[in-house]
C-alpha cells in the first residue's frame, strides 16, 4: 500500500488564510475558489459552521480577472475537493466521496503507480479559531501549523473524459471547466477495509489532536516533526519530493521522532509502505480515534 500526503484547502497563494480549527477540534478545510465550481461557500456547512461566513470573517481572498487579490464573499464559487462528507451540502442519494486531480499533480500519482487500495492522508495550513461577538477570528497566540485533517482509501479510479461518468459525480468540480493533461477522479472505497477498523467509511474527516499536527512546536509550519521510522536510511526511498537528505534530521534525544523541512510547493507526496511498514499502523491509530 502507498500512503499519499496530499496538500489541500486554503494556502498562502490560494485563499490566503489558514484553515480554521474550532474550539471542539473540528477541522474545516476551506475549499479554494473556483469560478467553475458547482457550489458557493454559502451552500456549505460543517458542524453548524457556514463556510460563507467563515471565508468572509477570516478574510479569505481570490485572484480576480485582473490578477489582483480581492476579498472572497459567501456567494463566490468553491472547489469542493476533496469531497469527503455527505452532509456538507445537498447531495444525490448515490453520492460517493472522491478526490479529483489533474495536470502535473495527477502525473505524480500516475508515475508512482498510485491505485486501488492506496490511502490519501490530506493535510493543510491550519490555525486555532474562535468566535467573538458572533465573528470568527484566529486565536492571536495560536501557531500556524500543517496538520492532517482527512483520509480517503481508493476504491476505484475514473479517467474523466475517457469513460462514462456516473450521475452522482456530475456535481464534482473536475467535471466542469478546463483541465490540463490527465483528469482523474479517485473514488473512495465503501469501507476502509483495514485490519481492526474494517467498518469505518472509506473516506472521512478527523478531529484535531496533537497526533495530527505535522509542524514541530514553535517552528515554521513547513518544519515537520514526524515519526523516526520515516527517516530514509538504509537505501529506503524517501517520501517523494523530499529526496535531499539535507531536508531530514535525526534528533539526538532519541524521542522517536525526526525532523523534515517539507517542500514549499507540491501537492502529492508518496510514501511506499513496503519500505515503511510502520506507516500503516501509524495512520490507523489516528483514523480509528
């Protein structure tokens, strides 16, 4: 099995604001703006939090036709992808969770032979959020972090434009607008199907706890603290896009972690669990929680 660390949601270039972590641990990955999107931000609600109000209160931005950053509104259209939870908006009865990918990012997945049974772990830029006088705002003292917020195990793959697309998928943004190169829909398995947690759905979101934080405490969000078994020694292929050994650092206190300076750009980072078998139980530990 391969595990793919997949960067999604608002970032410093698209949306231009952290994704919020609410006081109860709810993590809300804000979809990036997309004029071809089939839903607006006001159409989307997570655990009682309307995304239209969130993006306006938290001062999200989009790029205008004149290439300027302009404030997002609740009526702007959103690129709901990955699409992991049924109750975020109105659905067709046969809806399935899915991730769309195209262009160079789809090429990365193709080149690493990502396929049925492999597991996406989604991460993004997050910060603790609070509500003051009815307005969402970031907690001033909170750290900007990269954190895991969701997962999807691939049940099957649709090559958009090459095979008939089922009716339930017509709402997905990768069925609309122009896509460069490969255009692929990774559809979630009906259940996770992994030892001990076979009953869990094949895709879903996670509530925040410290085990989901990738960023090292009090560090820049791209400086990760990850399990020491992830260190690429003894000829093991590193996490893709992180082949330079200078990005990795083993700690001296033997606390079970190593440090990784993650790349600033790139969406899909692939780890082959045949070289890192510990990765499977690591992922299952926080998904099962």
